């Protein structure tokens, strides 16, 4: 990956996370802390997460980032067929289940997930976290959707994961002049708006 690297130590507001006893699946050590630090840095009040799965990330971030007032998670029903076959095993039958009781959380369930959303379907939002279908086509769509609605920061997961196509998209966006950064020791990339 050609993105410039930011050391974790350079990130302000990086401190331990209270995981609320929830699983750490699908995130590497320190990644939730980095996501929270980026949200704190921009004083995000609203988040849009593509691929909220069971709602664990939303639950943990709503607990650990005091500025958050609204969190929208988009996901798909089990009938969705991801472009990358191995992502089928990551799907969850009850999207957002771990956070549905939090009034700050809103679940957006669409047959094709984020592909069924356009910028006009959403209001401006402070932060977008992209962690859904990791095929080149969908990540490109999600990146353009995020750019149209994000007011402060866009965060991508799996930016350094060679088994998905996120890096391919980010390399192209970086080549097109997007000021992207990769966080050292993680699979997270971000763009401040």
C-alpha cells in the first residue's frame, strides 16, 4: 500500500476502551481504540457505519465516545450474496442486535445494504466507518457515498488485509488526490474532511 503511515502515538485521544464484556472478533488489537480516538479528535456527534453486523462496534463506541448522539448502522439480510465468497461467513442473522436497545442507534436494513443508498437518502454526518462488503465495486460505492455525506472523517477497515479489495480502492483514491492515511499496526485508513 502506498498510503502514508501515521503512528498510533501521533493520535490524540487514544486511550483504553471499555469493551463492555463484548467480543473482539473482526478487529485487531488496538483498532477499536484508534476508531474511538479518531471520533474523539473530530468531536463526532453522528456516525454512519457500513456493515454494522451484530452492533458490537456501535455499542462499544457509543459507550466510549462521549460526544456521540446518533449512530446509524447499515447492513443486509442473510439473503444478500457478498461479492467475496468468504465474507458470507461474517454475516449475522440479526444485524445490530447488541445495540438495538440504545435510542441513539438506528438500523438501516436494505436488500443490497449500502448499495441501495444514495447521498440523498442520508443527511450530512460527522463520521463514516466503512466495514461492509469488501469487494472493489462496493468499497468504491461506499467511499463515494461517504465522501458525499461525511463532514469530518471517513474511516475504512481492512485497508491492509490482502484477502479483500479495500487496498485496491484506497490506492486508486490516494492516486486521485484523496489525503488518506494508514494507521501503523492496524488495518485502518482514514481521511479527514
